[in-house]
C-alpha cells in the first residue's frame, strides 16, 4: 500500500493544507490524474508523490484522522509537467490563491476530454535557474517597426533550436504577428477564441517541440513548452494583462517566473516605458535599446474655456473643426479619439437636477442614441427607455450632460461635413458598435478599402496601430482621460498618447479646459523623464508601487449594512494582527471604505486596502482574511 499526496482541482480555502493524502494499492507517478472524495463529492486531483506505507507507519500512528482510498485512477501517465507544478505553486504563493485553482488555470479546455490525448513536455528543467531580472531587457520601438526590431533576436534563438513565446494584449494584435511569422516559421496561435480542435493540435505540437514560435494572449503563457529560449512581451503595461479571474495574476510578472523556470531571456517591447519598468531600469541597470527617434510633431493645444467665451459651444473647437474640413477635402485620414462610448455621460433634469441612475448599480445611466435612444448601464448592461419626464418633479426639461461619447461626436461631425457638402466616410470603433472579432475585422477591412475617412474611436483603436495610419488626430477632451481618481491615471495618459503617435500623424490637436496643467505641458513636450522622477517621488512619499505592493480585499453583499459591518470587523481584526506581530513598519492598513462604485449588480462592495513592503510575505497577514472575501494582490485599481 502507498500514501499518495494529491492536489484537488477545486478551490480549498488558502488557510487549509493544499496537499491532501490518500492511500492506494500501487505507487502513482507525479502528474498522474486521479479521482478522490472530498466531503463525499468526487473531485479530480493531480498526484504530487507517493510513498510506501511502511515508510510512514510512525507518523500514521500519531495522526488523528483516517485516510481515504483513491476512488479511481483517471490516468497513470503524467498529464502535468514539472514546469506546470512550479508555475502553479508560484501563482498560489504570490497571489494567495488555492493551489488547486492555480493548477486548474494552467490546464487547457480539452483536458481529459474523450478523443483528446494530452502530451506534456519532457524538458529537463535546471534547478539552479537564476532570477529572471538578469535576463530581462527593454526594447523601445514603434508599432510599425516592431517585427523588424525583434526578428534578429528571434532568428538567433531559433538557430539554437529553442522555442519563442510572443505575448500580446489582444487577439487582433496576436493575429497581426501570426500572419507575419506563420509565413516563415512553424507558428502556433493561442487565444480564447481559437477552436478547441486547433488549440489541441497546437498544444501537442508545442509539447513535442514541433512549434518554433508560440503567439497569443496571456493564455499562451500556460503552453507546455519543450525548450523555451525567449519570451517577448508586447506592451507590458497594458491593463488586459491583469487577470480578472482567480488566480488574479499579472502576466509580465508571471512570464518573469516562467523565464526563470526555463532559464530563458525576456524582452519587454513598448513605445514608452511605464513607471514600474523605469524604476527597474534605474535600480537593476537593465539593458535598454531605444529605437525611437526624437519626436518631431506638430501639436496644437486648444483652450476650450476661450472657445466658450468667444461663443463657440460646439464639441469641436474652431481649430479642430476647420482642420477636419480641410483634411477631409484633401482625402486624408482622420482619427477623433474619445475616452467615452455612447452619446453622453448622464441624463439629468434641468429643473431639479435629478440624475437617472441604474437601480442595480450606483452609477448614472449612459445615453445611447443608436440604434434607438436608450439608457444603458455600463456596469451591468441594464437598459431602459429614455423617459418623457422627470420622476422627481415631473418636468419635461431633460438634457444630456457630461463628457460626450462617440455617438455625439459623430453627430457633430456629420453636421460639420454636411454643411461643407462633404461625403467622407465615417467609422466608429468602440465596444458598443463592435461586439465580435468578426465585426471588428469587417470594419477594419472597410477602412482599408476607403481612400479617405474619419474614424471616431475609443481605446479599441490601439489594437490596430500596427497597420493603420492617420494624417490628423483630434483628442476631443484630454481632461476626460484623467478623471478617475486612481494613482495610475496620469501615467495612463502618457501611455495612451504615445500609442496615438504610432499612427504616424502629421498633426495632433488636443482640446482641454486646463491649458495650465503641468501634466499636459510635459505630455506635449514629450518630457517623460521629468514626469517619472516627480511621480516616483510622490509614490515613495505616499506609499504606492513600485515601492510597496498593494492588496485589495473586497466583500460584496446585497445588504449594505452587512458589507459595511464585515469590512469594519476585518479592518479591526487586521489592525490587531499587525500590531501583535509587530508588522507596522512593513504593513500599512487603509481602513474600510465603500468601493468607488459602491453598488454593482445589486451588490454593495466594501474594500480594505493593505500596503505591504516588497519583501513581506502576503500570507503572513492574509491568513486572517476569511475565505469569503475576494483577495486581489497587485490590483489594477484600488477604487
């Protein structure tokens, strides 16, 4: 008889042991798949190791529990590689997530399905792998030249008979890279929309070492690499790299661990450094290759306050309006960039200032006019017809207010062109107009066929900066890009502006209500180093990344009083634990508070924020957090 240790593929509370022991009449290999009983429910589990009962007789006699027998053996052959075990363990420790859940996240959707035999890579991993930070280099380049700039390193790695992983933030970007490299190399494309049959075929070919280049979204990082030699991460500061589902990992940090496991090189490729990478460069003396020439660009900043004072109440300044007409007449391509979709941000009553809000979320409805006039909640997607009068005072004086969305901008530009007798095509790219990848591709193809057009777009357009060019770019209201009270909002403005430059415009017109903003002046001048240095000083003083790690603890309940009570109780509990363990110098607690959007989908959300020093292990304090609380380490936002 043998004692078999397994990892159940379910979510066990992080506070309890993640390895469970069972007995079986034969030894099983590490990575084998079995079925076990947990609370009389059958659960899949992965074998970690097996030892003879004879070797553990002494410890078994002292134990106060009775071992259960393994219910069934699903596969005696290993289905999990050593690398996958190491990645799952790192995810579990770094993001305080149940080990079984982390291991399950690594598995493909066809795992153990009938007719899908699963191969695992048999690569011998090195035990003395050095930290990935020593293998990390930074490449600053434009979107249009990125392939030319990374190809020498790719050819060098392939000449060593080693595989390459290219991680990108979005499916359309993955397709762009795949279309190029698949013409020259054995290339796999992996993302959530790939068919299961194709995913299965590529998975096994990656494991067998037949695939030379693996391209995909963050899902591709879990591929069973045979001999990984290089990882390239495009746009490492992109928010989509942070997983919204447990384990809530950050992809750039994950691939650093993967590079450490496989002893391979990493290249972060971007148009501009993010603050975290800038800090790494300054402190770790990382290699940086800058292929971007000094900016030479015509940028106009328009004061919208002066426009109002001079009698122009349009969304478009006179400068931007005239430039749109001029560029359209010359058959040029124009991009109007907006941070908002829909028509307008809020519907309110002019008589009593009543604001129409979603009953399920504590946010105002957004006004949409296409295809019909509707109020839509951007949090829960609830909809309702625009009412005839105010439910508070019964006034009929209802008006749209707030930042304009893409629909309202389109109305204004339609009117502008009609008054000029121009019939230039207008395209809108945002998630309200485009629901599927197919619809997005069709619209982009129509744009390519058009010699001249105006594109009104949100951040969705950034996926196409590799292939699209615009002669003129107008930013309707740059102030709306920094309205979220989050410490990263100003950094995100710099990041988005640099992405706009990838479209190679001849001219950019920025509309603002605050021309004296120091941030805007640094943005226009391209003086990022000054911004970084100032921002790092502020973050060090107030305790924000990269000097500390943030942890967001969230509790949600349909009862507001319950959420508030639970948050207050946990806050006091953690204060006591920090004090008793004398962790005040390494852990700072920000007391309980409602989320920025307190009510979402009929649930009231309260947060407790922890700031911990980078060397502090999160589990030392997180083990006091009840299992029904959501834990997000290194969150995208603390709001």
